[in-house]
C-alpha cells in the first residue's frame, strides 16, 4: 500500500524508496511504496533513501530474506553447539 494513504496501489507501477533512516518492515533495508513521485521525494528529503522501481525492490527483498535467513541459521547452529558443549 501507499506509505501515506495506506491505499492499495499496483506495486509494479508504484514509486519505491529504498533505504533511509526510517526503520523498515521485516528486513534490514527499508522499502516503501508511493503512488505519487512527489510524495516519495518528500519522504526521501525527510528520511533519506533513494528512488527505486519494482524490479530493484523485489531483487533487494530476496537478497535481504536470504541474509536474514542465513543469520538465523547461524544463530541456531551456534546455540546447538553451545548446548552440546562443542
């Protein structure tokens, strides 16, 4: 949905902002959708980040999920090793 209005928008046609100071949802790198480019630019002016498009956002989402899952697997492995005394 659009960051400001929460209205559902076509993700492929949305103007996207990646990164910046505002904490994202579910992954380390924030990704925000805007129906209007002027709203996206205002967000960037206030919070940082950069304009993006759907393809780059999707690629970044998959890469972020991979890194997040890798971190979780490593933490679980370390906990198992500590429990077993290895």
